[in-house]
């Protein structure tokens, strides 16, 4: 046999692996979750029942043993009094009377003289095992035709006499036997209950998992409307969670289909127009200027397509939350003033007037560039849909917090800021307002105006990025778009500081 020259540690590891059994053999053979649960519960219940019955057995036998010993002590004291009054004859007569009156035949007595002769009692002789006086012994003795356990105690008497007082304890043995049999039958019944419970629990698990599996299979095959049935049991928590997830997936898929259809519809027109312009210029252009004009128009259409994709990309980035890394504390008063100054000229060119209605605002924790873009979209839409000689209103004011016992001391601290843009244009009906934030959605009144239908979608994304709320309401005439931007804890602290410095009293 070749000598193993591998390192000692490797040889030790190899020998240990050879001694260990295969890992697959140590694996628990039952893989059913229902059966494992029921068996585990049955074993736990069996252990609990065993401990409970064992305690009953111990306490019962202990109580019976104490009762027997107390009886022996009391009986021995009474017999010793008889010795004091009448000596050995009186004690012998008392023992005989007790044996005659013992209906249960469980009393044991023996009285011997100093020579070892039996004077009274129902024991044939002095047991060899009893060597100490005033000490309890538990022995098996022969009585009539059977052997029985008994409790004894020996006593010294004057003039060398001795006495034994005992009691037959077959009752304790019988109780122990009854409890033992009860424990065995309990174990059998618990085992049967565990098996039955395993079958019931396995059936319940199969029903629950089967319903989830059927729903998952239907979804995998393209049926997103299939849901897990509710049964009114504890499994409804899982079913409701899965159904909510499927509802969310269904809405997202429906949104993807709508966006895909909208992209195909909105991009087909500029792409077709650009192709037709280039094709017409290719075959009919008679001069470089005509060709250049056609190319410029095609470039404009392609820029419009590029703008749509850039807007979609910005919305996706905002919804993913990747822009929150650019959040800083910013001054909304200066931001709104700059936006009003920037769009005042555009409003005048369209024959409109821009009115700025703001009050001192607390600092806001957010992305300044994103808020500028959102306000720019709202102002562009307001200018686009407003009739000549009308007024646009850009307003902003703090929203007071709801008073609570915990915030009663901070009265006057705003919960957020409302920024509104209101025009006097045609507005929207209630059905269009509900869908205004959807991508590529355009109301009937806006079909003939330029645009891609992504402006309010971008505003909604920016508002959600700031954990805010976008609200559209009819202004009669016109439309009012409101952005509610909540203040963060840091901004609220700065706002409290600003209010306290402006109002030192």
C-alpha cells in the first residue's frame, strides 16, 4: 500500500470525511411542510402531556406516601400510650382490636418481647431488613398467597420489647399503574391526532399553494386578470398581498401598453412628415435653398422626436429617485421671482399679463432644477392655452399644519407649500382632469396645439420625487394647477427659526 504523503491537516480532514456519513443520509426524509408541522406539534404535545402526567403521578404518590407515614406515626403514638397504661398485655389487646376492625386489611403490626417471641400482630416475624429503629422502610412482604409492597417503622419499648407498625401500599402501586397506562393511551391518541392533523394541514397547505400556483400559471400565460380566491382564513393575508401585487403589475403593464401606443402614434406623424419632406426635396428641389429648407424642416421634426425621448428619459430618471442626490436647501422666494421675470416677456408677446402672488416662504429641501422645469412646463401650458388679453397668476403660500397636542407649541409652523399656476383658458372637464397626468394624454381642446402630452407627466414625476401632490381644479374660466410640496424636518426647523427671528416677541 502506497504511503500517504499529504500534509497532516489534509490527512486529518480526509479521515474525518470518511468517518462522516453521507450528507444526504442525514437529511430529514419528510419534505411535506404540513406533515412536518403536524408531527412537530404532536411531539411537542406528547412531551407536554408526559410532563403533566408525570407531575400528577409524582404528586399523587408523594401525597399518598405522606398520608401513609402520618397514619403510621399517629397509630404508633396511640399504641405507645396503651403500653404506658397497661404494659404488654394492653398493647397486645389494642393491636388485636385494630386488626379486627381493619376492614381494608391494609394495617400491619408486630409486637415481640426481648427474646424475639411474637406476642401480637399479623406479621409472621421480624423482617431481616429492618435494623434501625424510628426509620421508615419500604419492603415487599408475603401476605397470604401474594406479595405486596408495604411501609414499615420499628419502635423500641421498655424492657427490651419492640414493635412494628406498617401499612400496605398497594393503592400507590395501583395508581402508578393506572397513570402509566393513561400515559401510554395518551401517547397513542396524540400520535393518531398528529397523523390526522398532518393530513388536514397538508390539505390546507395544498389548497393555498395550489391557488397561488394556478394564479401564477395564469399570469405566466398572459392572463393578468386572474386573482387568488379569498377563503376567509389566515391565508387571505398572503392572497390579498399577491392580488395587490398583481393589480399593480396589471396597471404597470397597461401603462406600458398605453405609452407604447402613444409613442407609436405621436412619433409616426413627425417621422412621416420628415421623410416626405426629404423625399419631396430629393425629387422636386430645383435649387440648394429649397433643399436646405426641406432639410431644416426635417431636422426640426427630428428634434421634436429627440425632445420626446429626452422627456421620457427625464421622467424615468425622476420616478427612479436617482435625482434625490441633488436635493439641497433652496430659497423658493428667489426661485419664483426668477421664473416670473423669465416668463413675463413670453406672456407679453402672447398678449397676456403675468401676476405674481407670493408671501414670504420658508426654505424647502428639494431639487431646484427639477422644480424650475416643472414650473416652466406649467407656465408654458398656461401661455399656450390662454386667450389674448387674459391674465396668468403664479401664486405660492405656506399651508399650515394640522394642530395636535404634540405640536401645539409650534403653532404657525407650515406643513408644506402650495405653488399654483392659474390661467383663463378653456380648461378641462372632470374626465380629462383624471387622466391629465398620464403620458401622451391630450385633451380634445389641445389636439390642434403643438406638444407631446408629456408636460404634466413630468410635473407629476417631479412632485412625487418631492413626496408632494399635484392637483388640477377648474377655475371657471380656466384651469388651476397646484403643487403641494411638504416641508422636511430640517426645513421645518429652519422655518421655525425664520418665524422666531421675524417675530422676536
